[in-house]
C-alpha cells in the first residue's frame, strides 16, 4: 500500500493544548503521522473558544485536524500507565505543559526515555525549560512582550500594539515541527532518540532580523524602537495612504532607482541626503512627502499598485483577512483550505505551507470529538477488552465515549 504522505508510519503521542503544541502536531498529522491526542476529561480549552458548533470551536478544529482524541485523567496512575504503554511503541511525544508538570505526572524525559530509548520528545513552552522565567504563566503576547517584538510595534512614542495575531504560537509550532523532523532524520540514520526544548521566546527573539546586531554593532547608537508605519532604520520601507486605502512600498538597491524615476524625482539619485537607505531614513520626511504627492495623482490604490509593479518596485496592498481569503492568487495557491467537519460542515482554514511534489494533495482529515477514539485506541493498540474500557470509564480514568 503506498504511503498516504511523507510521515506515513510515524506515531505521535500528543499531550499539548491551546495553539503552539497543537499546531506542531497538526502539521505532523497533515503530513501522514498518526497522532493520538491525550486530552483532559474537560477537553482542550480551545474547544470552548468562539465560534462553537456541537460543543467544539473552529479554533480547535483548525489546530487538531487528523488527531485521535483519547481523554484521560492524567492524575490517576492508571491513566499514566496507559500513556506509558502507548509511548513504548511511539516515535514522538509532544507536550506544552508548564515545565515540571510532566515530571509530576510521571512522564518526564527521564521516565519516558527509560520506557522507549528511541523516543523523540519535544517540550514546547513559552519561556523554555530552564531559566528564572521558565515556570511563569504564559501566552503568546507574554512571549511577544519579553522578546522585544511587542516593543517594536505601535506608533513612535506611543503605546506598543497588540498584533491581533498568534504568530508566536504558530511559528513556535512550526519550529517544533522542523526540530522534530530533523531529529527523526538523525534517528533514522542511527543517531537514536533525543529531547527537544523549543520555546516561544527563543523563536520570537530570532525574528529580530536586524535589531540585535544593529544595536550591538553600533555600540547602542542605533537603538531599535517602535516607529509606527515606517521602518526604524531603512527608507523607503513604509506604509502609505492612497485614496482611503493603505499600501506598503519597499525600495532597496536597483528598486530605489526604479522608484525615483517612477515618481519623477531623479534628482534624488545625485543628492547625498538620499545616497543610501540609512541616509534616506534620516531624511524620510521629504521622501515620504514626494511619494505621497505621487500617490495622490491616482484615482485608486489599484492603479498605483499596477504602476509600481510594472516598474519593478515592491509594493502591496494592506489586505484584510476577508480580502486575503478571496484574492485570486491565494485561491490558486490553495493557501485557504476547505475542510469538512461533522458539526461545521465546510470550514475554511489556513492550509499547511509545506508542499511536497510527491504528495501534492492534502489529506482529508477531521478533528475528533472529546474522547471519540478512546475505544479504538485502547482496544486496537493496547488490546483492552470492552469490559476493561468500561471499568476505566466507570472509575473516571477516561471519559465516556461521546
């Protein structure tokens, strides 16, 4: 039988909840891995977020595609024993509890490595498994604040801004996926199992493409600060208004020459005040005025964008979510995926960004109801009888099948 996708045959035990860990294991499931999600008896908290249908949210559905739901009370030794038995034959364990929780539940790395020496275990956390902040309660925006990301958002001299995006959680899940796949590659070449400590703080801090080295190399003379709709160091790299809409324009290298010719300001090519991106940034008020004067000559923003594109000046409209979902390019690329869910019917979600030539079509996957796969997992993988499962349900070790 041909493989369903690139990770076909890989078995994952998933203890994660909310977004970062579940996004990682969703990617694993979308690319062929068997993922068994261990949920508390009350379920992953994202089940209760808006919008809900049938007692489950669209958020849960998006981040838990293709996973089998096994609902257990992990405080009970019997539930811990079930997990240990499943992990004996697993390739990967993913968890994103507060550091120390897995040890309290008898499922820390040392315990699980002894059960399965070939295991890859990935702990996803906000601040990491070590350090003074490791056990602090944490969400995406907490990591954004500590990483300096939030400090770069918002208007100059004003409040930092909330992005409205869980890009810390999503990118950390993607980084965890990459770490796991590379660890699998290492193991399959004779390297054995290992433990992975992936933190949201580490991932977000790595997003400072310029800020850290610019500050250090300049001995603090160039101090990255929030600068609103303009880049703090480089010009032109800014958001501009045009006929009630917003667009971003970036012009570096030859693109700068293209831009000044387009806006009929070739005099700037010989002006030392605009000799390089840093000099242009110092004098960006005049540059902004020239660009906005040129933009005012258009009837609409689309005409301005066409002119910029035809003259090889990078520019884009600032789109809303609904505009992205209906954009012809996004539709052709398939970045919006329509899935089918037993309660939601057809539901649009962001597709996996990973594309493989041998597996061009996405798998048809659903997110499980809470405890939907209790009987399947316990009977087929651990050979539990119907009577044994009934005893576990009656004693509160696992939830009653929905």
